[in-house]
C-alpha cells in the first residue's frame, strides 16, 4: 500500500507546559493501521473485517499490547520520527488538559453529545467530539488505550502480568472514565474495546 508520510502518520498534538512529547490527537484509526498491516509486520485483529468495526475512522480494536508497540516502532521507521506508547503519567497529564484532578478531561462532566447514548454495536468514529484544553479528542472515551507501563507486579499464582491501560469503553454502561482511572490487561489479550494512541518523542515533535 503506497502512501505519503502525511497520509500514514497519525496527527499529534504537542503537549504544553514543557512536556517533551506530542500525543495522538485521537486513538489510531483503522485507516492508519491499514498501512502497518500492509507491511506484513502483524496479523489483522479479529474484528478487522467486521462491518461494525471496520469504518476507516473507527479506532482499530483487538490489537495486543505487542501489536501496538510494533506499530509505533514501524511508524518511526516509516516516517523518520520516534514513536512509542505513552506512559500512564504522560497519558493522564495530557488528558487532564491543564486542569487539576478533573472528573473528566473537560472538567466536571463530558460535553453534551460527547458520548453516544443508547445501544451501540461497536465503537463510534473518532474525532467527532469536543477537544480538551490541549486539543486532544476522544479523551477517556470510546476505547481503552494501551500504555507503556506494566501494571503493578503480581505473584505467579494470580495469573500473567498485565500491561496498564487508560480510558473508557464503548462497551460499558458508562462510556467515559476520569483521566486518573486505571485499567490493565494481560498484553496478549485481544478485546473489541482495546485500542491505543501514539506518543511522538520531543526530538521529533513539532513544537
């Protein structure tokens, strides 16, 4: 799949207050992830061809943590930048948008119409809502987003180690979560409400 760099690179937002990174404006979309699949570096996730999940502007879902990390590495190679998953601290700071311990990324409540109401069969298209004060969209909604960190260590008897994730989910009764809310999952799991957004490191980020 031939593409210009501008086409394949997710849009990022430089995080202010001296933070040395830029974060994806939205979770990575199916359209953006398609270039990675065309490179042969990963298999298509289980819901890739499902009509309820395959619109170009829907977030890619069903990716493992390793898939998400591999996408970031590939993106850096393809574009000349330096990409990775955000740490929990980086993700939370960006989603707070300069606010102090907000209930949501926008303040006390999500903007009206930010989250679809009623039954839905899959994630909505990203970029449809209101940006937070840093210009990020889909903040803590639509999909859980893989983060770089391991979750707290676990004894072997309690099962496999888990990777941290943040954000809400289209599958939940309440489809948003506070910036501070934490989730985690074994890194090899594939869920229909797990996606990710990229972090672009400072040396490659436009300020």
